[in-house]
């Protein structure tokens, strides 16, 4: 959004099925959050799908909150139905 803040977007995080549940996704997400802070970002935005329950729980545990009706942004991602933001 053009609101004067410095936004970053996380576009895609995935782990191979054989290594899921070992903390790899969390480590990558925490590294991305730290890098966002390092470059002076104000917030991080991501989109996901409600069917991806484990991913959504991970984002929530790392502090991302769901945008509510009226806060949602236009999206180019047809399969995404959840938008989340982490304020830094």
C-alpha cells in the first residue's frame, strides 16, 4: 500500500514433505523477519490459503495477524484467501 510505510512481502515459503515439522519453516521465517528489521521495514505482509493450517499457525505464532474485512488489499494471487501482517 502507498501509506508511507516501508512494507515487505513474503511471497512463498515451503519445505519438502520429508523435513516438515522439524522447525525449518520457522527458522526461515524468523530469518526473513530479522532481515526485514535490518533493512528498516515497518511491516511484513503475506497471503496464504486457509487450507494451509500448519502454515497459518506458524505465521500466527511468529506474530502475524489476520487482516479483517475492510482491511483487505487487492491481490494478484487467485489461490490466496487470507492476508496477514506483522508490524515491526
